[in-house]
C-alpha cells in the first residue's frame, strides 16, 4: 500500500469499494465520501476563504463536483489528493470572485511596518487570518498541503515566481507579526 | 555581512537545488544568524501544520444530495426525451413513407421492418426501466455511450427527412439499421446486467 493509499484508508475505510459503489450512483456511498472528507475539505476552504459562509459554499460545491465526477476519478493518485485538488480549485475560484482583501495588503506595503505590528505579538491563527487571501492561500497550499509552486501557479493561473514571491512576502509578514524578527 | 533573504531561505527548504542554493548553503554554514532564521522558518511551518482542523458548523450534505438528485432527474428527463423524440420521428417517417410515390417498394419495406424492429426494441428496453436501475461504473459508461450514439442517429434521421427521395430512402435504411443495432446492444447491456445481479 502506497503512502497516498494510507491517507485514503485513514480517512475512509474500504475506500476502493466505496468509490466503486459511488460510481454506480449509490447515494449512501456518496454520503460516505462526504462524511470522510468533509472536515479536511472544509478546513482547507476555511484556511483559504475569508468567511465561514464562503468556506461552507466551497465545501458544498466541492462535493457536488465529487459526486458528479467520481466516474472520472482514475485512481492514479490518492482519492484524498483528487478531492483536495477539487476543493483547492473551488476555494481559489471563490477568491477570484471576492477580491476584497487585497487592498489591505497594498495599504500595508505603502505604510511599511504598522506601529501596532510590533506591539501585537499575534498568535499564529490571527496572523494567518491577517494575510491577504492570495498570500494565505499560497502559504496554506505550499506549507501545509504540500503543493509545489508549479502546481499552485497552475491552479491560480499565475507563474511559479508569483507563488514564490507571495510565499516569501507572507513569511516576512508572519515573522514580524509573530514577533520573531531578530536583529542580526 | 549580507544575510540570506526570505526567498533564499525558502528555496533551501525545497527538494531540488535552485541556482544560488549552493552559495546559500555555504553562507548558512558560516552564519549562526541565518541558521537560526531557517530554524524559525521550519518551526513556523510546523506550527502551521499543527493548527487545529476547523469543522463546518452546519451539515451541507442535504444540499449536496438534493442537487445530485435534481441533476439525475434532469438527466433522466433528457434521456426520456430522446427516446420519445425517436418514437415521434418513427411515426412521422412512417407517415412520410406511407405517402411515398415512386420509391422502391423493396426499400420501403426494409425501412418499415427496421422501424418496427427499432420500436420493438425500445418497448423491450422500457420494460427494464433503465432509468431507475443502479449500474456499475463500466456498464453505466457503455450504456451512456450507446444512448449518445442513438441520439446522434436520431438527429441524423431528422435531417435525412429534408433530402430528395432516392438518397433519402437509402440513408433512412442505413440509419434505421444502425439504430436497431445500437438499441439491440443497449438492450443487451441492460439484460446482461439484470441477469448478472439476479433481477
């Protein structure tokens, strides 16, 4: 059993037979898929999207797509990898629709270090939340989900250099907001 | 002394070596500050990975299931519509052939036989209520492909009505025979599946 299969087994017992039943249109099997992957899909969506409502919509859209396309899942990679890519694409699509946070980052660039940044010593959750949506998406997809810059660029319709620079900028901000900046 | 940029530190975490990584590694060996910075970066990423899994406050499965059912219903209606269309076309063509003057009687007879065979197969198929059956993925794929091909033949049959009499009769015969062959295969798929699952 490969590593990716282990992940599927961890999330869904008898993944192969559940997929076979889901392909045949068995609604119970489709619900089993939903229950197995609901939390990781929502978590990914919520880490990328700004609001819980957006994340729930991404969860719903992801599983509608999973139910509709399960016949096309080729079993070449892990089931979770396939579901996760659908979820990431849906979340990024939602970001493109709601571009309302990017201005905060621009403002931050213009103002340089905000006075309160050094005093805040945010916790990681708050600091992550404060990043722009694009930067947060890149951080989450690269550092947590393990996507490469090429894969992220492909999903975002940008270049790998864009993904790299977003990640570097995000880490500089996180370092500052978390109070980890050290004078050397 | 120039320290490593965040870009350079991040690049060192990637699997493949990028241009400049060798020099960055050399710098790292001699710079405790950059080593500490890289370690903080590793720790930050580890903390990101350790953040708790967030869970949805509401169950969204009912909405997903309702949409899936709605789409299935729409698909069945489309499939039913195609079969209905084919039946309507059969009747229309029957009327057209009934009014044919000067066509080859042997050709007309063959077309009528093919149409009758097609209608008989459709009746046989409807007795299996294929739209209510759960098929395995491979069978569903084959049935879908056959239904698509039948729909294409039905569209061609409609267009053939517009042709002049002689090429029309030849084309009609060819298409009706093709339709019979496809329906035959579709009935086979459903009958074989039903017998395999003991229905």
